[in-house]
C-alpha cells in the first residue's frame, strides 16, 4: 500500500513538474511582459534604461534558464510578488483558497446528496414518469451554461425578488456566520445544480446495473425488505464506480468555481486566477494555476485510494 | 402455402433498424426537430437581413436598448444593434465553432487512440500518460490562458492577430487542443479489444499492414461509439465556446456569438433583462437537444439497450 501511494505521488510530482513548465511557457506568451507595465507608467524611460532593466530582471535570458531560476525560488517557497495586490502571491492565495474551499465543499455536499437521492429514486423504476423527470433534470444540469444559470439566479432572486445579495461574501460591518451564509446560498446553489446533472446519471446507471445483479436477487429471495435491499445491498456496491467518477470530476468543479465566483464576485481562487490573467499579473496567474493543478492531482490520488478501499477485489499493486 | 411463414424479400438494413430504435426515443426525436429548427433560425439571418435592410454589426448609440418594434423585432442591444439578427448570426458562429472544434479535436483523438491501442507497449504507455495528464488539468483556467496568448509572440502578423478570423480560429484550435481525450480513450479501448480478435490476426497473417488493419477493421468497429462521443462533444464545445466568449477570451465583438452577447451581463440584468435571457436560453436549448440526440444515438446503436 505504501509503495503504491509513493509511486502515485512520484507520478503526480512528475506531472506537476511538466505542467509547471508548460504553464510557465504559456504565461510568457501572454501579451506584454512585466517591464512593459513598468515602462507604461514611466514615460521617461529610454531604450537603454529598458534594456538595462530587462537584464536586471533576467528577461533577456532564454526560456529554459528563466524557468530554472523560477523553479529554484519556487522550491524555496518564493513564488514571487503579485502585481495587482502588491503582496507575495502566497499571501493572496491563502484567503482565496479558503473561500473557494467553502464554496466547493458546500456545493459538493449538496450535489452529492441530491444526486444520490434522485439517482436511486430514478433507478428504482427506469423509464417511469419519475425517472423521465429526473433524467430531464439531469440533462438540463449538464447542458446549462453555468454563467447563464448564475445570471438568471441573480436576475430572479437578487434583482426581482431581493431575497439574496447578488455579489460579495459579506456585508460591510456584519460578516457574521449568517451573513456569510446568505451570500453563499446563490453561488452554492448554482454550482451544485450544474454538477448534480452529471452525478445523477452516474448514480442512476450504476444503480440500475447493480439492482440486476444476482446478490440483490438473493437478498430479495431471502426476504430482505425493499429499503434494505436498495440501500444496503445495491447502493453500497453501486457506490464504487460512482465515487471514482465523482472524484475524477474535481477538475470540472474547479472550472465551475471560476465561473460562479466571477459571476457572484466571490473573492476565491477562480476569480483570482481570472483577474490575474485579465490584469497581466503573471506571478499570481502562474501560482494560481499551479495550485489548481495540485488540487486536482491530489483529488485524483484520493479517488484511486478510495477505489481500492471500497472495492477489496482490486488488489493494490 | 398456408401455414408457412414467408420471409420478407429483403432483410431490414442496419440503418433502418437503427432509425427505428432511434425513433422510440421520444426526447431524441423531439431534439432532432428542435436542432433542425435552430439551424433554420440561424440561417434565416441572410433573408431577414435583406428584408429588414439592417446590418447586424451597425451600431447606433442613440438607439440603445430600444424595445421591440417593426424594424427591430426583438429590440436593440447595448450598442443599438438589432438583437434578433445578432442572435441568428451569433448562432451560426457558435454552431460552426462547435462542429469545427469537435471535428479537429476528434480526428486528433482518433489518431492518438488508434495508435495507442493498436501498437500498445511503450507508445501506448507514453500516449496514455499524456492523455491522463490532459484530463486532470483545470480546463477552464487553462483555456483562458490559451485564449489570452499574444499571437504576435507566436510569429503571426499584427494584422492577423487582431482580425476577426484570428479570434474565430483561435477558439476552434484551443478547444480542440484540450477536448480530444474522451474520444482518444474510447478508440484506444476498442482498438485494444479488436486487435486480438481472430479476423484481425488473419488479416495480419495474410500481410495486411497496420494502416490497412486500422482502416478496414478497427475504425469501422468503433464507429458507433465514436459517433455518440462526437455528438456529446459538440454540446460540450458549444458550452466551452460560450463561456470563453462570455469571459472575453473567445469570439471578439463586433462578431457576435451567443456567449459574447452576454458580455455586458451586469448592465443587461438591470436595464434589459430580456437581452440577458435570449442568448443563454438558445445555448441551453441547443446543448440539451444535442445531448438528447447523443443519448438517442447511443440507444439506437446498442442492440442490448431496451426501451422500457
């Protein structure tokens, strides 16, 4: 087991290393470079001064060398300075990560509970009226553009009904738990609705398959109640593929977070990455993207471990 | 000859059989009709443009957010442009991006999948690690970075980089760069399963090269799941395009797309809510219809599936 985890960790590290290089290269291809912004605010800069500054900042060196220097300082824990926030990027990242975790966890719990319930109910009678409605709901969830869903939520619940605030994470001067929760309701609902669709389909398909299995028939034949059969005998087995797929989808969750945070002006990771790319904040964009990759890599690793833990038949090599 | 069942002259063709099965999926049939209507709606831009005599890109800042009238059937947008015409033209762009990016990414995925599955060994291991790597990437942030790249730094001329065509092709290319993984895995699995079958071995033993085997045996056998996967990809790509254009990293105005028509979302919600509804609703309807058609195709192609 330990060897398995170690090997997977090694693989993840290699992927991360490759990714850091790719992202570093891509960020370098974005419009302008750090100096352009400096020059723009200083009309007196002569070409000689600019060239001198380029040399000081090492911007005249080849890509590999620049990446190498960045990597060394990143490994020492120095990810550079954010231009927009005038703070080390890691200090900007901390609070944003916390905010995103709240959003992701809350919406993840909501969508998992919702999809388990609806998926199981739909699987009880495939093709029935209830199943058709749930399937329609699931398809709608997969097909709706998240940003538009957020827009419609704002239109209905904030602009027309005034039930919830349209943006931000707390009112100034309040910021208590209830106030924060009120601000989180719409983003969480939006993200949860968007994710539930796919989850329902996985749960439903897996449940239908398991309900047809022999051991379920045996359980029924031995007189187990329907509730016990569905929840204990079938659901536990149906869970195995579902957990993997849901964990593998964590990356998609992140994309959804970027949209909901941007739409509802929540100061999380997603909005931070978006703003940093818009505002040419190279260091922050790089750090944010790397962190997002780390989070997805870790969740994939956890998915693999959970898979082995749920299904003892899969021998860990 | 009574008492003996007569065989029909000709057996039903596979295509007809599938069409029959497809027809039993009511949502899919309805969706197919909806899609046909949507395409007609988008193509109606040309006749309507001449009939009303309006240029969909012509701005009129004195006529911002005009209510629906005889000249502008759905009113005007935040720059005084005709909303209905822009919805139609924007639809053409969005659908075209969906089809093109799916086709390019699909061919890419097909090549990788077939190569990986057929040759196996180290090539397979390397290509699949690459695919796994692509899958775990945070998709949207990556697409935004790709959408923000400075084309002049890649050696394109400045005229091209700022032209509308560049905006269009850029989004097609970046989406197809990231969205090929599901097709690649599907094709790989199928190729792996098929290459060990006896008829393929027989073909190889009689001297068939890898290209022949792939074209004649592997690809026809994976055609049906690929068609389904392509369909579902079109829906996903349309969503991605709308998101990127909405965020300002896709199709650049004045060229409309359903996504960038919502660029001004905050202002729209407060001043002209209807304009915030139309483009998104069209995206939603298109994508849900595409997904239902995909579901119907899957049902039609799978002889084991039963419609209960």
